[in-house]
C-alpha cells in the first residue's frame, strides 16, 4: 500500500516537473521567433553566432553577450568594438564571405545572418535567423524576437517602449511645423542615396524633412548631379566615411544650392542608420539639423 502511494506520488511529481519544464520555468524553453527567421530549438540558445553586427549589439544591450561565441568583423569606430574584439571572427560582414568551417567549429545553437545567407546555413543543419532591411517598426520586431530567443522579453520590451517615447518626443515637436526642409542624404559618394523602403528615408520623414529622393522607385537609388542641383535642397546630410562636408561645397555647380549657401551641410554617423535602437540617435540628430530652434534648447 505504501509502495503504491509512493509510486503515485512519484508520478504526480514527474508530471508537475514535466509541465513546468515545457512552460519554460525550469528548462528555459525558448519561444519560436517570427516567420522571418524561424529558428527551432527546445532551450534558449547558449551558443550564438552573429554574422551581422546588429543582432550582436542588441544581445549586448540585453546583457547576453556571453551567449555570443563568434561574430562578423566589428570596425574599430563601432562603439561596441571593445565588447567583441576578442570574439572569433567568422566573416559575414560587409564585403566579407562567411567561413562555414569556423561557424560549424564553434557548434552554434543559433546563427544570425543576412537573408541571403539563410539557405546555405540551413542546408548545413543550422538554426538560423535571417535579418533584412528594416524600418523602425521592423527594428522593434527584431529586438522583440531576440528578446524572446534569449529569455529577455521584459528587457526587450523596455527598450521598445523607450523607443516609442523617443519617437513621440520628436514627432510632437515637428507636428505643427508648416514649412519643411528639402533634404538630400548622401550615402558614400555623389548621388548614392536612400528612398522609400529604407530606414534613412523614414528617419528623415519622421524628423520633419522631405527627402528629395522620395519618389524614386527603389530604396537605394543613384541620383544624377543635375537632379540634385535642380531639386535645390535646403539640407545636405553626408554619411561619415563618405564625402566630407567641406568637399561638397567645392563641387562644380553646387555653390548656388541653398544648403551650400547657408552652410547647412551635416555629417551623419554611420550607426544612425543601423538596425538597432540607436537609430533614434539619428532621428533626434536629424531633427536638430532641420529645426535647431526647436531642438537645441
């Protein structure tokens, strides 16, 4: 009789443990990510490879840097460089091929990669999350997904909530502005810019500017010099590591452009248009470029 009761008690305890482990309370069962990446695993990944810098930065902000076992190359000017400089580099950054042998060698539970790298990694049996180009809403989704996969949903929500507050702060101020400036953004060289479908276009628009490339049919168009001069932008923004503002002033035929005449040529840090919450540093800085009287108080 005692044996039967003990056996029943053991079965009950086993059932309770099983239910709690399924719920993620004991085992840390990960929530499946959105349909973009569709990684599949039973526990929160402990060994993560980041072939894109943005997921690595987000994981760092969530306090989960120790889960990252390998990364793409971080440039020294990146403010996260010191956090990752001792991590193995397995490729995947801009202009860099991925090193499949090294990736497989670190035995990852999850790989963050560009969308174009997804299939080749999945073919090797790896769990992957393919990143793409994002708008602000998409960045919030990326942060939320990474939070779920790392067991940091609360922390991810806090970041997203703070993003919403920062956006609202800017939009409230520019809402009543009647005359908005025409803006030309230059990525790295003359004419290379961004239009609808890019994060940069959204930042310019939310900051109260009008992108001269807004009607271009692709997100990353190449504008002619004649087109730019004809549009006569009020503001010119050049991305760092591209043309210097002083060089823009010396271009043939540009001396009568409003932005050149007024000196409204500004430099944008490259991370301003990156796919993390830090893009809102860019939103706030652009708003200062456009409306110094509203934002430089």
